[in-house]
C-alpha cells in the first residue's frame, strides 16, 4: 500500500512508521556493517568465515559476542607495538605452522594490504620451514605463488 512500510511478515504498519522490530533490524545491520568495515580496513576484504560468523550471530541474536571478538581482534591487530604489517606477517607464519591454508591466505593478503611485499612472505615461509617443517614451507610457497600469479596477471591487464 502506498505510504506504508511493511514488516518482516509483510504486514503494513499503521501510518507507515517503522516498527520497533524494523528499527532493531536496521540497528543490527549497521552494527554488522561496522564489523565488516573493520575487516576491510585490516585485511582489505571481509573473509567468508567472518561473513558466516556474522550470519550466525544475527540469526541467533549473538551479535554482542561477535562485537566482543572483533574488539579484541582489533586491539591485538591494530594497537600492537608490532604494527599492522609485522602483525599480519606473524599471523601468516603462525597459520602456516598450524597448517591452516584458508586463514593463512587471508593473512598473506592482509600483509600485502598492510604494506608487506611478496619477498617478506617468502621470508616468513622460509622461517616456517625451520620452525614447523616442510609442509608449512610448502604451504607458504604455494600461497606466495598464487599471489605472484595474481600480481603478474594484474600487471598484464594494465
């Protein structure tokens, strides 16, 4: 109907004014977007796992948990005496050592976003060889190879 808002159930609100539920959903959407903005500032993108956590948090009314997690993550990553570049390189190395390919890829891109170079990622992979063995080194080199190919492709497109 003209001039009326619809609730989630498709019912018109009297006089077209938003309901308390509409207002709460909008506020929650803004809170979730603020969390996404933190990922974008740190990593340059919102990782799929973060989107999954936000979806679950919103579905089950647990957004405060995700906000608390993000506040701690933000404090550790951005207020660190290491600085953003080194912090991302450390994350990359730790994730290589743990054998976690998807998060290692995210933090390798985060390191590049924070100003690291591919050579620094190679150095981290080499360090992982000493501290965590050949599988960690191989994963690091695999990730660097992917990033190098993407950079070369971006150069060709220009």
